[in-house]
């Protein structure tokens, strides 16, 4: 349906929203309609230009182009809608459905044969994978029915009467235009608005009262308040510098940017490239062995037990809940498919396409495609295949003692707090020995997206991983594609030339392997958490600490070039932990001098020159206030949310912001701790709706919430109590000292005796 709707809305590039535009937008959203609008205005007034000529479509499966033509000498331009009758795949917005899972299982048991076909080559494997995916989706569709959507807003009888009276008085005034009729209409309008306001408030209170943790509604509300996503506005095409208007154009522009991002860096070392080529060529010429560790049904069942059902599906639309409800017959068939996957060393192509959702980075310009962070959704069965490969990879990685002890990322028992403890205690030991510490914190540009795949395969060969693991990982990494989804529009598939798949289970582990041979030099401390890298050097004077650090950086630069890893020199930071503030020589990275900073941020904690963590407590307060404002409507004094749920929001969402890595930084001055305690006190007083004469300690006791100091002390005791059980030589080298000794009052272990 096309025409002049006289409807203004920002969704179709108007500067304002009027009642008609709001009604059409709401109706289209309710009825699942698509609004087509030209990219340029359709009506030009004396001082304005706007778009009010639109087209409404439903399930419109044709390519189209709509444009405003400035041909007539009128204030309205003619609008031309061209569309192509060549059918393109229709992408329908996912509806809420009710699924009978017993019928789902029965349908699969009835229609899927247990007979295992012969899988002799990758083509046979692809056919079987496509068939099992089709069987699962067909069973789901046949066992589900769409939930009825209540399109009309329910109004109680007294509101309907007020609305009718308002409309009747409006008609009288529009007909006679006398002041008395206008007065009656204004009064009727005011009565209706006040009644609607009271009704909306009562509905909001009722909804808040019904929020609970058992059906997840409480966490959905807090998540919605935390991350308010806005629609992607017009994007500037970097090639033509012209704006894009349709969702498809926006998806294509972002896909163009990501396609250029997922390419290897355009530099390298020719000798290393020849070595890698020779290594891979010789590996391919080796006699293929048939040995591999077979998949057992118990492995698949174990994986299905631990997956979360609320994760978004990939391009195959198979959800985690479908996997959890698969009958034994399908699990046995999947076992056979995965065994052939390992036997043939072929990761199915239909599992190698990711659907990318662009999310705007905080504080970035929304009109540029580089401002969007790609969030990849992979097929669910692909993640199951990755998990099975990962189990076999880790078995051999453990035997080979991989990764290096300095790498704490994606390693069992080790977290960011452990690496922070290692760095902070190394600096403190230097202070106690009157040594200066020079540190540089490297920023690797697009670390995961720019991994040189051939180089990674070469490293797997060099570490002597089993043949089948190397080949299946090579198949997993190559010939991968992605599409970008904006609303209901998918971009054309694009190929990934480099990088490990974002969102994958296996990807971060093999990235850690890629970083594993980073140069190691005596008297230089390397601190790694995935791609977050810190290099520390100590000396009796700052000069003697800087020289070995600079020498190491020269070796590191050569290693980075060899493996096509690029540093963000502009984001690389350096700091000198020393009492004197003299002008010391700067370290250089690729010839660029790096300024000595007074404070740097590493793994979420701000490290200042004196390690007093005053700057970090300021960062905590800033983060907390931002999160608090986001949840204010739920935990404020007038909120109708249940008291227990208010406390739960604080404990589960707000307090972790205050206590992240607290066993490391809570040795800060008591004044800094008190300033953070004030934030907790204010929040708890608001939650409890306490009066001025209520004491903070009484409020905490009534809510059964320990003070922040007590809670941090408890976390520290648990954290330091578990350190001896961690099997890592770098953890074992962290100094142990008496936390009751006043000489150590500014060291992390003092947190135990706060």
C-alpha cells in the first residue's frame, strides 16, 4: 500500500515524530509490516523538507528500490517504487512459539532412521549434516505453534468511556468551533490523560511486582536497562561517501568493512613465509594415519547438559533447547557424523558460516561502519563439533605442557586477578629491593581477526600435534564465511581470509597457541592474558631498567613481523614505577617513542606509579554510578519491586563492580575504601527506603548484607587460600609474606586483615 500518509517519524528520516507517524510505526511493528521510504525527502515546505510518502509491505520477497523524483513543480515529489520479481530468500522475523517437546522427540524418533549410511568422502558428510539439521528443524516446526499476539492494548471500561467522551467532544468542537465546545473538549482530554497516566503507572507497578528470578524476568529487565540498543542510523559508505538508508545497504557497508578486517596483515618475513610453506607442504605429503580418538555418545550428552538454553542460535536456527531435547536416536546419529568428521578431517562447510550482529562501541560515531563491534552467532552443532575437537586438543596440549606458564588466558584455575597479582607483587618486590620497574603494555591490533592461518598450522606441526588434530583444525579455519544482519536484512556472504572465528569454543585456545612462542629473556617478566601483554624490566636505576626493556622490544618487534602481528603503537602505554619524576629516556616501539604515563590500565585495573590505587577507586566509582543510574528505576525508593529482588540486583549486578580484583587493590588507603563504602551505604539506604535516623549497620543487618570491607576480606581469604593448589610455576614464585606485618601494609595480601 503506497500513498501520502502525512506521517512523520525518525525511523524514515524525518526530524520529528507526529501522532500519525507514531501510530503507523506502532501498527507496522504490531502487524509485522515493513515501511519503505525513499532516502531523500518527498515534500519540501518553505523552511523544511520531510518524508511523508511511504509504502507499507508485508512478506515482501522482492528486491526493491524506492526513490523520490524532483520532476514536478509542486511541493510534493513523485515517488517511484521499482521491484524485481526474481525471488530472494525471505527472512521472516522470529516469532514467539510454544513447543511441545514430547511431540518434537516423537517426530524425530518416527521420521529419522537409525540406519547409518556410508560416509566415504566430505560430500557424503556434508549431505548427512544437512539432512540431520533439516530433520531437527522440521521436527521443531511441526511441534511448535505461534503464540497469539495481543495487538490491542487492553483498556478498562472506565477508560474506554472517557476516551469515547473525549472523541465525542472533539467532534463537536471541530464542527461548531465555539469556545464552549473547546472548553468541554479540553476538560475531557485532561480527564482522559490523567486517567491514562494513572493506569499506566498501575500497570508498571504491577509488572515490577511480578518480576522474579525463577522465570528470568528480573534479569531480562536489568539487562534491558543496562544495554539500551538503538537502531543503526544512516551509514557513510567509505567508498562513495554517500549515506545508506535501507537495512540491506547498511548490512552491506558493515560487511565490506569486516571483510577488509578479516584479512592477514600485509607485511611479514620472507624467510619465515618460506619455512611455513615448506612445513605445510611436507606435512601434506606425509602418509596419512587413520588413528583418532573416537567420539562417544556420553561426550555429546555431557556437552548438552551444560549448555545454556537462552543463547541465540546461528544461521541454522537450531537452538540449544532443541539440542537438550534430542532423543537418543539422534544423539547416536550425531556420534556417527562426528566420528566421520574426525576420520575424514573435514569440518562441514554449513557450520562455517557465522551471522554477525553489529553492536555500536561506546562513545563511537554511529554513522561510521568502523564504530561497530561484530558479535558472531555460530551454528549450535558447530559449537558441539568444536568442543569435541577441543577435548582432543587439550589432551595433547597438556602432555606437551602448553601453553607457557606466563599465559593465564583461557587456562584452568587462572583468571585476570591471578595475573594482576603476579604483576603487582613483582613491582612491590622491586620497591622493597630499591629497584626501579619499567613496564610497557602492548595493544595488539585486531588480535583474533588477523591471525595468520598458515602460520598457526605451522606451529601445530612444530609442536607435533597428532595428524588428525592438525588437519581438522586446518579444515575448521579455512573457507569460512559470514553475513551481517541488520534487522531482517542479511548481507551477501563474505569470506574470511584470516583470523580465528569469534564466538567459537576452539578459537581462543588456538589463539593462545599462536602467541605461545613469544620471545623469553632472562630478567624480563612477560605477563600474558590472551592478547593482553605486559613486559616488565627492573634495575637499580630507571636507566638500567629501561635499557634491557628496549633491547627486548627490538627482539619482540622482529617476532611480531615474522608472524604478521601488528601493534597499535598509539594505544601502547608505558609506565615507570619509581619515586623520582625525572625526565628519563623513552622506550621506542618501531621507532616511535612511548610517553611515560602516570597511570595505565591493565586487565581492568588502573596501576599508578606509587601503586596506591587511588585512580582505580575513582574508576570504580565512575563505573558504579553509571550502572546505578541504569538500574535506578528498579531500586529507587518509590519502586514497587520486591525488597528481596532489589537486594538481589545490588548483590548480583552492582556489587561485583565494586569488588572486581579487590584482593589486589583493596590494600589501598582506608579513605579510598571508605569512599567506595559510601556508595554501598547510599544504595542500601535507598533499597530499604531508610529514614535519616536509621544507622547503616542496622540496615545491613536487616537486609543480611555484610559490609563491603567484610565481603572483600572474605574474597581475599578465599583467593589467597586457593593459590597453593594452582599448578603453575609462575604462581608458585609469587612471594608469600606475613600479612600482619605493618611493613607490608600496602601489599595485596594485607587485604586478608582489613
